[in-house]
């Protein structure tokens, strides 16, 4: 059975820049970026991805289901 890795995913097109995920992140990984998405919002980016502990608090609190942590199969 292949091992599973957790990765942090941000769907920028869904983000409305509410900042809830930024506020809840225990490691202060997330920030509101300077780029605009298709709806005209500055979307969230991982400013310090190396600090992410993959706790998924961001995904739990996001009202737009724009980000979170998912498991992916590790390649053999």
C-alpha cells in the first residue's frame, strides 16, 4: 500500500479574501496576497509554506471551501 502525503491546497478562484483562515492559522502561514482572482478579490497565499503543520484549521473555517489540506498518494 502506498503512503499518503498531506498537501495544502488553495483554490484561488473561490477565495473572497475574508481573512478567517489567516486569523486561525496557528503558524501564521497564510496571508492575503496582492494578486486578484477572477472575481476581483485578493486571494489567500501561503507566505511561509515551510511552516505549515497541515492541521487543516484553515479548511474547517473557510466559508467558501477555498482551501484546506488533502491527502494524496505518494508516488512509488
